[in-house]
């Protein structure tokens, strides 16, 4: 039975989509069947990062019962399976759609909608695990509290916090400060790395295109964590 892992964040611009792409590629590169789902139907970005546009079937079509989820799946040049959003919001049932995907692959990596919404909570509710993605800025940490508050109502708690785009500046909160404010541990720290943008320009993932980059090395730790957790 596959495992659904959702990546969530309080707002856009924190690198959640990039983390989702690279985590999925790491798992695929380690001989796992992986389906990457861009559930951010309002502001999708994975299609642009991977150079996959003008598809025949999008996730919205599945949510609106116009197609089966398998019809929305395409493969990237590396062989990663993806189901992408078109940029039009949808009123469909995320829980049902993602639940139907559960047995399709070893891992279903979900790029959840940014910010608080019913669709975000649906993603959390149907997931086996979820990670809170944030940067180390105070405003992002404070805004993340609402997601954790609502997830508790669903009796769902994150595995922990992934702090992305770490620059080690004086404006950033420490691991201790982040954990203290959110009441969950920082389990992964991923540095800011220009190689990430370079990989986007190549319609690829950093972990494939720049495997020795600082970003890729740290992101591999997260991938290994999930391989070992579900081995």
C-alpha cells in the first residue's frame, strides 16, 4: 500500500513545490514508484518548473469527475510520474481523489495548496504523514501556527518542520526558537542554493542535475528518512 506524504506551507514562495519535486525524484531514483501530485490548483508551479504545459488532462478534471486520475498522469524525462494542476481553482473533493491514488505508487508526494483552505486540510487529512515547510523568518513561523492548530482538530500532527532557504543571517530564527514557537522539532534544514534556480531553468530537479550541490545533499537526507521510515 502506498504512502501519501503532503508538503504544506503557510504561504507561497517558501519553496514547497521545489522540495516536493526533489523529494519525489530522490525516491524515484532509489527504485521506488512515485507519483508527484500538484494539489495547488490555484497557483500551480510544478508544471512550469518541469516544462510540462498544455496537457490533455489536469487534476481539476479528475476532481470534477471528468476523468479518472490515471488519465491525468504523465511522465517527466526522468520517468517521474506527475499529476498537475492547470491554474483554475476547483471545488472537487481532494480527500477522495488523493485517497484513490493511494495504491497507485509506493509514494504519493503531494504539493498541498499554500495557505489555509479546505483543500489544504483535505490533503493533511488523507495523508499518512505531512511536513511543514517554512523559512526561518519570523512572519512565516507565526503564520504557520494556524495550519498546525487546524491539523490538530483532524488529529493529525506533522512529522516535523523542514526549514528551507536557510541563509544563516541574523534575521533568521534559530532551530530552538522555531521549535519553541511551533511546538514541533526542526528535523530538516535545507540551505538556499542558486543551483535550484538553475535546475528550474533546465526544467529539471537539482537533485538530478546538481546532485553534489548543498541543496541536494541536504534534501537527500529527507529522502533517506522516508525510505528508512517505510522500508
